[in-house]
């Protein structure tokens, strides 16, 4: 587990092969087993394989053009109707995304966290493209596929200067 | 990895045994290998083993009294001076916390995510207790220890009603 956490890296280039449906489900399963405030699980997911939709989604993020090359992408949304503790859906959805990235890596898939929230024009664009209800906030788009290039070797980002003892 | 993600559960009761220092470092290492916006890594950590400080911290969160019983707790903070992309430190720190919870579970430790941000009075209290600079925002306190009780068996939270295809 620790090695998987440390060897995970963002992947933005994929083979054209489709991702197995059961692997997509495993990634979603990992997402939904994230912790959340009061176990509120305030997430919703849209699995995107339609190339026309992926092409449009790629155009909504200036740093996300590579999304059009992914065989599948998962839109993660926060549903404020499901919040028990208002203000925590961003943390809950972030934990879900991290689980997705780790699960993808464990399955031999490559993924990257492309952000929607809190950038207003991306939120508007994704909401329109996916026809989301007003209470469902597009949070992040996670493209997935089999990596076309080998990821960077794991090198730890551990930085002892960021750690203090008992007091700042 | 997938089984570890699915078998992780919140642990709030611990044996009094100290946590090995190298295990604490592995948890911090996992945290700092989380993804972040533009790899900004905007996090800071305070490792708390001083019982007087743990007792005070336990009193700052009405849902966190059990923190006083933990042999160690790690305060995760966001440092806005380190942000390259303003507005993302909460997502970055959330991914770091999820890595910490998974690493702890992999090491046989039990942990739970107790929140500080975005609750104003908790932020004020933790800032004062730990003497944090104004740019450093207390985000979450993660108590760690060897579990006193067996965790619940893993039962998946996978919910197919939360998954749509290509459009809402």
C-alpha cells in the first residue's frame, strides 16, 4: 500500500484500448468507500465513454485537452442534497478522488485529477454539458486508461521541514 | 490495495502503547505523496504526543473528545503561502489526509479524520493552541494508535444508483 501511494503519478497519455467495465466499477467502488463527514457520502458519478462528450469536456479546461484521448473519464460531483454537515462535500469528494487514483494505479491504469471546482466557468460548462441538477456540483474529471508511457519512477516527496512537534 | 481501501474504517479507541516513530513517519510520507494542484504540496504537519496538548485539542471539537486517548495525533494544516493555484489547498489537504488514513490502516494502526476546517471556532482554537502563523490554516486532526477493538468488517458502500453513463 505504501509503495502504491508513493509510486502513483499523474498519467495524461493513454493507449486507445477500452478500459474493462469491471475495472471502472472497481474504481467507483474505491471512490464510494472513502470516508466522509458523518458518512454522508455526498457524491455522484458520471462515467463518460462517448467520444463526442469527452471532446467537449476536454475543451472546458485549458489544462485538460488530453482528456479527449482517454478511453473513459469519470466526472465526480458533489450533491449538496446529501450533505449532513454543510461545507464538507469538497473534502469528501477529494478523498473519493484520491481513492480513485490509487485504485486505478493498483489496477495498472493511469489517471490524473483534472479540476472543475472551484473555477466558476468550468462549473458552468460542465453543468451544462452533463445537464446536472442545480444541487449537483461538478467537482473533478478523472480520465482513465492504460498508460502509453511508463510513469516516472517513484521518488518520495517526503519533506521533513514540513513536520513540527507539538507546537508550530 | 482495493481491499485495504474497502476495509478502512474510523477508529476512535486505542491501546495506550506509543506509536513507533518510523510508523508516524510512514504516515507523513504517505500524506506528502498525495497529488496536489500543480504539485503545490501546500501542507504542514504538527505531530502531537504531549498529553497536555492532546487534552486541550480534544476540548476544541465537540465530536473529538476521544482524541485525548490517542497516543499521537497529527494536525494537518494548509499553508496558503505555498499555493500556486489559489483555492485548491482544501482538496490537496483532503487527499493527503486520505493517504494518511490508508497508510495507517496498512500499518495496523487505527485513525479517524476529525475536522477543524471550515468550522470557525475550531480554526480559532487550534490556531491559538498551536501558535500557527496567520497563513497556516488548521485543517484536520488525525489521532492514531493501535486499535483497542476490532474494526467493523469491510462491507462495501458501492451504490449503483450514484452512477450514470455519459449524461445525468
